[in-house]
C-alpha cells in the first residue's frame, strides 16, 4: 500500500477514469448476451454484440494509438469518450426497437471507446519517472477494475429496475451514458506528461522486425491467449447459467461480479510476485490456473462449479495479462512505443474478438463441456510460452 501512496496524482486519476470506462464492458458482459438471446434471429448469435465489443477494441487499437500520437493522450482520448457516449445512445435505441443490429453496433462503438481507455495503462507508466514504480502503477491501474466489477453489472441490473416503464435494459444504457459522462469529468483532471507529448525523432526499427523477437512474442501472445480464453469462457457463462441451466439473474450477476473481482484483486500482490519470482513463473502460474478452470468446469454445471470456474479464470487472467503487460516495454525503445503498443493491443483484442464471436456457437452446438475442451490446445501454447520466459528469466 505504501508504494501506491507514492504514485503521482496522474496515475490515480487514470486508474479511476479507466475503471469508469470499463463499466461499459462489464455491463455489456451481463446485459449484452441476455438481451441478444431474446432478440437475435438465432440463439447461436447471442454473443455477437459481445463479439462486436471486442472487435471494436481490436479494430480501433491502431487508429487509437495513431490519434493519441497525433493529438496527445488527453485530447486524443476525447475521441474515445465520444464513441462511448454514442455506444450508450445506440444501445438505448436498440432496446427501444428490439433492434439486434443496433445492439451489435452499440457493442462495436463501446469496444472502440475501450481501445482508448486501454491506452491509459501506458499513460500511467509514462507518468512515473522512476521505473521501479512501474509495477505499483500497473497494479493500481488493474485494481481499478474492481470498481468496474461492481458498478458495471449494477448498471445493467439497477437500470432495468429503476426504469420499469422502458423496455428491458433500456434504463441500463441510459445509466451507462451518465456514468460515461462522469468518467469524462474525472479524466479532465489528468495532466499531459512530457513522455506522452514529445515528438519522437530517434531512428526506429521496422515493426516487422520487432514482432519477430521473443521479447515481443512472449508478452503479446501470452496476453492474447489470456484475454482470448477468459473472454471465450466468460461471455458464454451468463447464457449457460441463465438461459441453459435456469439460474436466476441475481445468481448469474454475482458469479460475473465475483469473476471480475478475481481478475483485478490479485493486482494488489501480483506486481510483488513478478518482482520476486520473475515474469515467466507468474505467467506459468496463470497458465496452470487456466488448466484448473477447465478441470473444475468439466465436473458439473451446479452453481459451485460456475463459481470455481470463473474465480480461477479471473486469477489466471490477471497473472497472464499482468505478466505480459509488465514484460512488453522491454521489447521497444521509447521512440517505438506507440506502434508496438498498437500491435500488442491489436493481437490481444483480436484474439478476444475471435473468442467472443465463437463462444456462442460452441455453447449452443457443443455445449458447455465442448467449449471447455476446446480450450485445451490453446492452453498448451500458453504453458510453452510461459516456460520459455522462465528460461529467459534465468
């Protein structure tokens, strides 16, 4: 905790602003699949709005980095907030008209906004002068997700309760728009740093050369697998629990909230684990936890199994994503940071998009167990990457 208190004011502002922005993602995780199941042309398309969310993040990763390089992080991020408000408005219209494609468009716009908010973690690293504070800064940014873990699903559930005269979940998107405006107000307190505004004139390597190095492959692919597997299982969980197994919305909401807490709470100590044991061992622990996810999930479909599966999934994601993000800066020089960060986020959120798009098909075609078994080949790759990094650490 003492290391957190030493962090600059900018990092705290960015952590709060990012967590508020992430409420759109956590709200859509609960509401998007449930609403789409009712209005989609086919139940197998129920995860399309969620897939659109991560497709938006993936496709906007490179343009977002270019805009931030051109206008600076503060002015450039205003494009993200505009997209977030447009997404909330489009989702509201989609609920009023039972428009499945409007709901998918809302997911796309909110995902594009998230590409800007995801860049806040890099802005936080630029806001600290001492590299020894990078770990605490990154931990604080991820801990901010705990706020989103509670507020996002509550926006989905409470918005539906507080506006009973509106169609289902219309009030959720209305509340989301108000929360996004609040996040914009918080972000206005951020002060641009020299590291985020200076023009880079140093000679840089071609991106194609950088992405072939182990220094890039291990963190980028490891984080991509971590995000992809997490999304693959998480986006299928509300549908499986509520629509297939018949659990009530409250139980489904609490499992999702518990999962998101498990994603971000370990950030309080995962930075210390990396410092003590090395990135490779922490990423290996994440990959092993993912194998535990599949094992617990295959035991049954009672409430305890969903709790166990989603809690392990959250901690495993934290170790893989935290490790990959901490390792990535070692792959580039300061003048190369925007293009490498963009390539990394494109890989990470591209994998997430593919996972979300396919998870609905797996659930309704092969079932919950088929979905889990489909994770095993990818997890072998995650274990291999992690052990590769262990050798590099040693």
